[in-house]
């Protein structure tokens, strides 16, 4: 299987290549629960993002039903190449979920990603997400089981360890030997959560320990930073998370820099126009009530840096009419 994500622009930066996929530019979107749903990804795609992930999907929820797994998996034909991120504590169960999610009825995915880094207690307590790093043999079994169950690349998003007592190179080498096609390393331990700073020196060290591609993740705040780290020659790519929330032009700015152009700056009016478009699509897809509730946190990010943002957010949070929200965003565009 070989898939090119976009026309390869003239630049010395190599594509991110794994399992027959070729992704350029190798600056990709992080999976973020509650944020990176289908409409969010469409907005990112339209502004230059070459590779996306679904929000994480519970293997048990997918098998037994009763949660929002089906909604998380929804994507449009243009939202490709796309990885589906699974989490769970039981290797065979996650493998069963992988087989299910690759059924054509779900629209197709280019890769299965295994979450071995989420630090949320409700995820780690049963031994899934970052909790898998406390039981490396089970993590290894999971990679092997999912590889055997799926005919697409299997990647792992993980951290430097459960805590600093672990050697991140030992973890990475074990996952690579088990058959992982690519690793995304967030530069913190699970115990750190999101406190402190991402340790990029350790990410670079991990990349030197294994022969499979390693993508770095953590604390990238600007297009310049993303391009600089991608161009360092020390990683196969970089993943960006929180910096793209409410910032639909992040990937477009990366492309400007990669083409040797000056990074274009976007006006508040342009950003609010995208926010309104994002909001309208969410209402259309999710319905007025659900769409409005889910978009409140997205719109809070769009309003960062806008004059009077705190009052605007408060008004949005108390507005129950979608048209009222749009009027508030139009007002923000004039600020």
C-alpha cells in the first residue's frame, strides 16, 4: 500500500514515510479528545494539514456499543489519510476492535494508532493509555496482536515512560521490535501529565535508538518552531496539538515557511470567518443543541487574543440560540 498525502513541494525536508504511507509535510495533527472531531479535521485539511488522527476510541466501547465511538469514527471522503486511535488494556480486545474498525462500513482508515500515553486517571487506572507503560510486556503483546489483526500500518503514540525511572529507549526499542511502524513520542512522562516542559533532548535520543520513524510531540507553539524541529534532521516528523486549537491557519503558515516564503499573518476577521464556518458545520452535523454545547470550548480557543475575549466567551456560554452565537462572533470580527 502506498499513499501520497499531497503533492510533494520542492523542499529539502523529506516526507514522513511508514508502512507504505508518504506524508508531506511531516508536520501532523495530534489526536485530542473532545476537539479533533470530523469538522475540526476538515478545517485543518482545508488549511494544509496532511495527516490527521481521530479522537481516541475505546476498544470496549467500540465492541459493546453504548458510547460515542461511532460518532468519533465518522469522517468524510476528503478527510484522508486518517489514522484511528484506539485505547484499551487488553491486547486481544484492542485487536478485535482494530478488525472491526477496518470494516469498509466505517469508511476506511490508513493506519491504526495505539494510545500508550494518555495520562488521564480514568484511562490509566484500568491499565490503558499511559498505564500500559507500567506493564511493558502487555504493551508489546498489544502491538503484536493489532499487527496480526490489521492490514494497515500500526503506530504508537506514547511518552518517555511512566516516570523517570524508566528508560525511554528501552520502551521504544521494545515497541519497534514488536512491529510498530512508527512511534510518536511526547516529551513528558505519564506521571508528569502536562506539567513542566517537554524534554526534546530525550525525544531525539529515542529517535537514535530505533530504526523506525520517530515523530516528536510536546510544547510546539508556533509554525516556526514546528518547521525548525522538522528540519533538524533528527526526527521523521513533528506532531502539533494544543497550538492548533482555535488556530486554523497553523499548517498554512508551516507551508509558507517550507516554501521559503514569509509566514502570512491572518486578521481577527479572517479567523472569526473560519470560526463561524466551523460553528455552522458543527450545528449542521451534530444538531443545534449538541453542536452548540460541543463548540463552546472550540470557540473559546478561537477567541484567544481577541479584544474583550473573556466577555465574549461568557456571552457565548450563556447563548442558547445558534444565530445568537454567530452574531457574537461577527461582533468579535470587528474588534
